[in-house]
C-alpha cells in the first residue's frame, strides 16, 4: 500500500499537481499559453520550405533525376527536395494531432496535465532535433518522422493538455478560459515564423541555408517555455469553486449539464457525432480558404490591387511580385482575425451559449461565403477583406468554443479526453477542405473560366457545407439521463482519492505572489504582442 501511494505521489503524478487553497487560478492560462504558443509554430512551418528546397544547391535547387522513385527520394542526399514533398509534414502535423489526441486523451485525464505537457515537450522539441539531423544528413524520411510524426504526437498532447484543467478552474467562464489557451495555438506562427526567418539569416553561410541550426535553436527555446508551462499546471481540489461564485441550483439552460458522462459512453451518443460533424464542416470551409487566401486575393483582384485594370494573367513578373507582397499582408491580417476570433467568440459564448454561437458561425458564414464573389466584383478590397476576416474569425472561434460546448454536454470530468477524440474532425477537415478547394479551382480553370472567377463555385459549395453544419448543430439536444455517471455520494474529504490528493499536495497553503502572476503573463504576453506588431506591419501594405 505504501509503495503504491509513493508511486502515485511522484513528482509527475496528477496528485502532486493539486493546488493549495491559496493558489491563484490566473497562473494556469499563461502556463497553457506557453505550450500553445510553441506548438502553434506548426502553422508557420512553410517558412522553411523554400530554404529546404535548395539545401544542397544553396543558391539554386539541384533537381533529382526524373526517374527517381519514391523510396529513393526519401534517402537521396545529393539532390534537393521538392516543396510538395516537404508539404507532407504539414499534413502529418494535423493528422497526427487529431489521432494522438484521440488515442491518448483518456491517459491524459488519468496522468494529469503536467505529465502530458512534459511528454508533449519531449515529442515536439525532440522532433525538431531529429529534423535538424535529417536536414544535416539530407534525409527526408527523418523530417517526416521527426517533426511530422513525433512532433505531431506532441502537438496533440500539448493541444489538449490544458483544456480539462482550464474548464475546471473557470467553471464561471468556460469559453473565455479555453479561448485564451487555444488563441495561443493560432498565434504561435506569428512569433515563430519571424523568429525562424531571423535565425536562418543569422546561421546562413556559403555552405548552409541555416535550417538545421535554426531547428536546434528553436528546440532549445521551446523546451524552456514548454517545460515552464507544464510545471506551472495545477488542478483544483475536489469541490473547489471560485470565490464568490455559487453554482446555480438549477441550470439556466437544459443545454448545460452539471453531471458527467464517461468517455466511451460520450462517443456513442448522437450529441458527440453531431458536434463532431459541425466542427468538421466549419473547419473544412475555413481551412480551405486559409490555404488558398494568398492566390485567391491575387487572382480575384489581379491588377486592381496596384491600381491597374488588368486581370492576373496579363500582369508582368514585377507586377505579380507587387501583388504577392500585398497578399502576404492579407494572410497576416487573416492570422490576426484567426487569433482574435478564438478569444472573442469563445468568450462571447459564455453569454450567448455554445449552440447559439455555432448557429451564428453557420448562418453568418453562409451569407459571407456566398457573398464573396459579389464583393470581389465590386472592385474594392475593403468589403472583401472584411468578409474574409469575419469568416476566419469564426474558423478560429469554432476551435476555441468547442471544448466548452463539450463540457456543457458531457460535464467536466472527462472533457479533455472527449475533446481529444473530437479532434479527429480536425484531421478529417485538414484533408477535406484543402482538397475540395484546390481541385475545384483546377476544374474551373480547366473549364476555361478566367482566374478571377475560378473561386465562385467553390465559395457557393463551401456555403453549402455550412448549411449541413447548421442542420447538425440544430439537431443537438441535451444528453439523455441514462448516459450520466452515477453520482458520488460520499463527502469530498472522505473519498480516498481526495485524501491522497490533499496529502500529496507539495505547495501546502503557500500564498501566490501577485508579482508571479504578472511575470507569468509577461512571459507569454510580450512575445505575443511582438508577433501581433510584426503582423500588423506586414498587413499595413493593404492600406497603400
């Protein structure tokens, strides 16, 4: 018995993360942000594609033999990789994120956020180091394995590690709490991409493009921040609630449950699969637009972006370079909308309710997607950019709102694991959305439509996806009483698990310093503010 208790009370155990009564819950969101801002660099990995495509040639790519097979390309060290080969890492990121979150979500609930956060750190930073070795040895399979597979597993564990914890710490503001953390995932590229670009320029030499050194440096930086975030996680004691907050005796809405549903039971309910479909359809539409945002703006507006009444196909190389710079600012602005939407929509859902918030995503989204071709035809970018910004804000808002939606439906006890399984919807959408948009565009062009009209049918079809999403969301009803777990009737202090948790708490009654809260927020807030400033500077070109 004593051996078992000692094992359970180890430094990485969930019991050792139970907070003292005086712990300040506002230390938990910056811990979550520290991890999400690091793993969010997955969105910015495209900054490495061009340098890696000339890692052998340095100044110009060295083409591989035309007859080289797939397996030979994975181990070829004397010719450069194609960007299409490197792009598979991006696919691996989000497929493995969804799969690992689904597979290990239940383990996370048992192990606690500290252990999951540290495993995420090892996978994400270790994956970067393996990728660095792969670049040094010029072995593509090592990049796919390192950052793609191992790093993708780290993404999944890091993404869901704070969700259940934050919801338990903020029962009064579930949407806001998850919005703060998941906002960080959307903002990671704003910090990481400029940092990676700067590091590559510092490490570049006549014999190296500076990528493997950048991977090593970023692995070290991220390891510090992610470890600090993981060690900063705390879970509330059994029965804890915010000071001055009283849970309503009867819930204001039948859509918000005060009882819990087991993981395996939850995934067999129609509510789970309806929310899964709603998230998948919302993300499929949004991720398809994000992936094509830059060429969409350039092809729809063409020379009008620089004051010329010429279609895209009639522009010269210098003119296309000018509008490409404008499109880069546009994508930066969309990233800000993605981040802002994650926090603002999730916070608003605390007042509006999750079902109504998702209904707004679909209803407003349908109108805006269908209006994009008309707005593009008006000849001004203002309304087009505004519409796209709102669309992308709702894409981000869908991610940030869904954990609170699940907590409302299935309770907070297993919400992290349930959220993990729901993220398979993201993995599905990550394939469906880009494939749908890309192939529809190619079909329109092959049919002879001009570039400016190649996206019209696509926008209408994406609006149709949102109609299906709205139907799924409207069909969500409260979970049937038979699915709930049996209530625990023993007093909290009398429960064995509560006694073990309290005994193992290492921070007994230590008062949290206000200076520590300020320092924790500054550690994540200052880099995020710098990323926003850099992005705004790039987006300002749209106004000229």
